[in-house]
C-alpha cells in the first residue's frame, strides 16, 4: 500500500508540472507521466506475489489449500487491480481542484482512466507471471521492469512490434479515443499471462 501512497505523491507532482504549471484544464495530461512511473511501481508490487511465498516457506500452503490454483491466482490479480482502481479514484481529487478554474472534458478524463486501468491490468498480469517463475523476488522485479522497458523501444525497432508496446498503446487514451484495438490487446495480453501463471503453478504443484 505504501507504494501506491508514493504513486499518489508522484501524481501530485505530475499534476502540478503537467497541468497547473501550464494553466491547463487537461487533467488527463498527468497520466502520460504517471504511466511511466507505473512501469516501476507495479513490478515492486507484484514481485512478492509468489516468490515471497517460497522465501517464507508458505508456498506449500498454496498447494494444499482447498482453493484451486486458478482462484488463488485470480484473487491475487484482482486484489492488485483493486488497489490501482482505488488509486485512480483518489486522483479525482485533482479533478475537483480543476473545477474551480473551469470545466474539464469529462469524457476524455474517463477514457484516460479506462486506458490507465487497462495498462495496469496488463502490467500486473506479467509481473505476477514473473513472480511465479523464480524463487527470488528481486529477480522477478528485475525481469518485469526489464521487460516493460524493452517494450518501450519496440516501435522504433519495427512497426510490426508496435502492438506489443503496452505503454505506447496507452497514448491514444488521453486523447479521448476509445481505442478498441488497444483494449482487445490489453485484455488478450492479460488473459495470456494469467493463464501462463496458473499453468506454471499447477505444474509446480504436481511436482510436489
């Protein structure tokens, strides 16, 4: 939770630099910077999901739990996503401030929040997968951050790889565009890595 406290503090800085400093009513501008910070916040959150279980010796409890591996994975995923959602709700405080100076474009703001949630969802799914394949949470965090940073540069390597750049796909949302192709990509990416996480844990359970 302290990570998202830090994230909200950074959002305050971005709100001042990207909105207030320019005398703008475009609340969504702060999310360009916030999406970059998310690249580092989410891996720190997710790296402990399963790697920490091994470190503490509680991994066996997961495998002997009456709950299925699928429900455990989904529970951890939804809990993390809920924290992001609550954090987004908290950023609406900045929106209230803007109403003292004018009327922001509400549709664009909510499309931006949707895109940010989708980006977070995809990030969490990969971070969770990385945590499931290693016994060291630091390694899980490094793998996740490294993967996200690599995806930043995919469009410059080849236009064919552009759809794999999660953060670049987000750029359309602050423009107020409900990007259906990007939403489908985010959902597909998320489902893929959630399923991979379940498969990895099921395999480990069968080897116990």
